[in-house]
C-alpha cells in the first residue's frame, strides 16, 4: 500500500507539473527577496576580504564567522526582517498547500481557478489549523527529554561518557521523529479539511491525529521514505557543490544552476509527498 501511494503520487505529480513549477518559482522569488537586503553589505564585505573567493562552493563556516565578526550589527539592523521572513515563508507554503491538496483530492488535473481558488479558500482555515497545532508540536518536541529522565533514573546525575554520547544521538533521533510526525499529522489534518470541506479546524486536527495514529506504520512509512530521499538528494547536492570551488564566473554560474536543480528536486519531492498522502488517505478512509 505504501508503494502504491508513492507510485500514485509520482503519477499525479507528473500530471500536475505546473504545481511543481509554482512551488519552485515561489521559492526562487522568496530567495531573491531574502538576499536583496544583504546584497550591499555582503558585497562590501566580500570586496574587502580575501575569503570572498570561498563563496564558490559549499557554505564555509569560517567565512560566516568572519562576516559576523566584521558586521556585528547585522542581526540588530535586520532583526524585524529576519523574524518576518520565516513567518512569510510559512504563510506562503500554507497558502500553496491549499491549492495542491485540492487538486490531488479532486482527481482533476491542474487548472488555475481550481488551484488558486482553493488556495485562497483554505488559507484562513489552514492558519487556524497551524495555530491550533502548536500545543501538539510542543508535546511532540518534549518527547526527546524522556531520554534525559531515563538517564537520571538509571544512571544518576553523572552517567558514563558513552551513555551521554549515545544519549545525545537518541535525543537527536527523537527530535527528528517528533518533527516528522508533527508535519505528518498536519498534512492529514489539511487533507481531511479539503476532502470533507470541514470548517472547524479542531475537528480536522483531531481527525488528522486519529488517522496518523491508527495507520501509524503506513503514514510514517510514506513520510520516512520521502525524508530519506530528501537526505540523499542533499548529500548528492553537497558532493557536487564541493567540486565547484574555483572563483570564476563560469563556476559560479554552474553552482547557481546546480542549486536551482536541487531546489526543483526538493519541490518535486514535496509535491509528490502531498499527492501520495492524499492517495493513502482516500484508500484507507473508505
């Protein structure tokens, strides 16, 4: 059933490639808006630093440390912008998800009135849903601290070093699991709202929790496969980006093209995940 959901998701994604394009263009536009305020200050810094040549290639932590050392006021100057942009990106993705889920739930191909009309129609509902889910996120996020309690109970306040080391990895794993399960529940709550035209988001949130819990292995299996695929794509991106080090215009252009290809693959995975989740929901809810 998991493989069927993924196959169906791939077919629906391919039939609705314009949704992938919309997600890509939205992310590209957002990235441009994000970089504009920092363009002048970064340009001045790179022009006066020997580390400017390190911009070609993967993100260099030494470059970041030097940048913030030379520009200590960057956070205070752009504090409001740095706070507003993540919120704006979150709202943008909520808006687009309403159109994507509606197209996949209706079994129709992409049409502008269908996508954009439903994106606008469900936007306020999805905002309410996200706000209602904050306590759920807090509970799931705190699951990682269960290991801290286990350490204290069985190993005392000063556990062996190997216990602390592996305990840290366990907490990281629990943190990722909590993130995956939270967004999984939020996706199925949105699918429920779209499929049933539910206006009470507390009902959709509860239905999303019940559906994810009752079908834990199937829902988490689909999400986990896409999560692992995203990691593999990121590793491949970094391996090739590492090769693009020369500070020449051609290399920088090639790096930019490779970054855009990476973003496209990320958007393909996201849209395919949405389509696969809708298919799984419709199969199991009957």
